[in-house]
C-alpha cells in the first residue's frame, strides 16, 4: 500500500485491530441488537480519535513538521485501518464460517453472537468493515506518511513465526486433554483448532492476538515458562509488553530477591536513579518506584529487592552522615535526606506495597555475595583518586566526592558488594567519571557475575572516552 503509515501499535501500547475491538465487547454489556453492536465498534473508533500518538509533534509549527517530513493534514493509517486489515483477512480466508464465529465468540466473551441475530460471522465482519470505511481519516498532525525503517526491519515474516504461534495454541489443547486445568467452556477443542487455523492460514499476528484475548477472557492460568514464551513472541511481533500482560492470569513463582530477572537497575540504586530535578524524597515518589515491577517479574519483586537493600543499610554500622553522602552521590539529590530516617521511610513504603501485592511474602535478607568483594573494591579504590577533588552538586548543598567514595567502600567491604557495585555505577554517572574501554569491560564482567540484566552496566557506557 503506497504511503502506508506505521501500524497503530507502533505509537500506542494497548491492544489494537480486531483483538482490541473484542476487548471492548468483553468490557461492555451484551448488545441487544446489531445496531447496538455496531455502536460499540463506533465507540472504539471514537476512542482512537481522541487519543494522541506517543510520538506526537503537535508542539511543532506546520513548517517544522514539514521540514521533518511529517504529514500535517491527516492520519490515514490508524486504528480503523488496522481493524479493517484484520477483518478483511478473515473474510477473504479459506476458514469455514463456523470457525470464524468460534474465534469471535472466544475472543469477545460470547456476549455478542452474530448467529443469534440472523447473521453469519462473515456478514458481521463485513458490517465492521463498512463502519470503518465510512469514517473519514482523522485530522491530526504527528504521523509520518511512510513506514519507518525500524518497522520494516523489525516485522517478522509469517513463515518465521507461524509455527511458534500454532505451537503455543496447541499447548493449551494438550493442557485440556491432560486435565491440568479447564480452559473455560468456550475454549473447546474446536475453538482452539479454529484459532490455530487463523494463525496458520490467515495471519500469525492476528491469530496470536486473538489467542491472547481468548486466554484472558476465559481466565486460563498460564505458568511462568509459558508466559515468558508469549512475551518473547510478542517482542518478535514488535508488540508492547502490556499487550501480553494486561488481563493474563499468570501463575507467578514466589518472590525471590536472589533471582536476577531485572533488565535494568533494581533495588536501592534504582530508587536513586529515579531522582531528578523536581523529584522530592517523599512517600509518593518512593511508591511509584516500588510499584514498578518489571516485565516478567512476580508482583511485589521491586519492593522486595528494594526492602532487602534498605534493611542491609539500616542494620549496618554505616553512620547517618555516610548514608546521606551515599544517597547524594548515587542520586545527585544531596541535602534532602536525613540518614536512617530516610531509610526507614523507604522500608515502610516497601512493606506497604508487599502487603498489597504479596501478603504471604516474608522479607528476608540473604547472605551477601562476599566472594566478589575484592574485584568491586579494586574498582572503587582505583576510581577514588580521580574524583578526590570533585563535589556532588557543588552549587546546592555540596557533598565531597571523597565522602561518597568512603561510604561506598564501607558498603562493599562490610555490607554487600552487590549493593556497593550498583551504587558505584550510579556515582560514576553523577560525577561524570571518564572510563576507558578496558575498565568498562571489567564492569561488564562483574555485572555478569552478579547476574545483572542486559542493560544494567551499559547505563554507564556513555562515559567511555573516544580513542
């Protein structure tokens, strides 16, 4: 299609197309007639028209948009076109009408059955298509008039993912036959077979999204390993993690603070990294961080690892002044905390979150990874002379960098090398310490031994000096 826009979900993080429409049917009372059902379709399109792309450029002038290559007149590839593409794929497919009806009812929750109103499944989809076609393109600046190179490079071919999607649907069929758990009254073998047909003969992406919607509607319990596979499939399609997550019934494993499943930073060092110019050390700010469990993490994990770090510091012999210096160096927010009072507030908010998300969890402080103390200590001591004359926030409640480095050494040698290394990485950013490639590589090696996520240590990669 000439001039096709980026797909709807490149700029939005919710479900889209036909699977997004079926979600609207599950969240609304069952329509009494065809007119009311098409009213839900119109409501979904209206909701899209009120949304704004994540990458909106409406703050730019028309000339600036034109220079950057943005279409300033209309958005001609949005939710309605994604919905029409899904619909046309099913209408023109070799699937039997009964199979299409089964897929629709499974994803939409069975509240609206076109057959009960004298319509075939294909006729119902044609009505949806006509409703979309009757709407003029919405007028909104901020969408490029051609697909991005990122999208062209990202989207897999059908052959690359078809078998994997079909295999996941087949696993649910096996789960039913083994009676591990009922998959719900509407997820019959015939329905699952129809979903497989969509993935195999229409579009693997559409089959995947409708399959996810059916799992959510019928509360099919998904084990963590299967959930990880679904997330990996979604990532291959370029879908946001929320499209898979929201509404899925996942059998989460117990919280384990020793399990390193965060992609980025975590714990007390992550909290420090959330500080910014307008950030204040308040209960509400802490709550935002402790509620931010990563994709694939058991609910409450962020609070648990932060609580463990905080308890280590609270129970240590680290003086209050050193606690304040440590926070200043890691957060670049000096002068606004008061030693252990700050730590007690953090611990209190963590416990609140855990009571909500994981009431059965009992906080523990695991033994420190002391076997890595020597390599971390060497890195801290090697850096200390280079920052001896520096000051954290010199124009606002200055804190000598030497005090920060002394506190870091205390953490590494007497509390926990893991926590000390994570805070050390934060301090490097605060003080803009230049790195050699060799030193950065050593940091990467230490991070790997601690089990850090893919992008944890790379947060300081920008400090490597050229040449």
